[in-house]
């Protein structure tokens, strides 16, 4: 789950932990950055609660594929 809403906490456990290893920390930050750049299926949550798709003129980034490529590159390097 990507959030800590009550409905998500009723049937599973969410855990938050500190990350001390700098390599792991960087890997997580890289993964978050990939997710934030997603502009294929990303939605913007606004005060209007319209949850509109994020649209821009940047090259298309689909985070699922970009994350796969990121880890594939790490394995092959």
C-alpha cells in the first residue's frame, strides 16, 4: 500500500523503519524518484479532489518499466 489510511491498516500491517545503510538509502531514494517522475498513469491529488491525470510535455515515464530497468542495470553493472 502507498498510504497509511485506516482501510489499509484494518487487514494488513504497515511498518516504518529507519534506513541506516547509505547504499540502501540511495537505492530507495532512486526508486522514489522514478515513481515521482511517472507521467503515464500518475494522478494529481488537489484540493478539488478531481484526481486528474498528470499531463505534461516531458518524455513519457512509466514507473513500473523504469524501476525494472533501474534494477536490471544494477544487476548488470
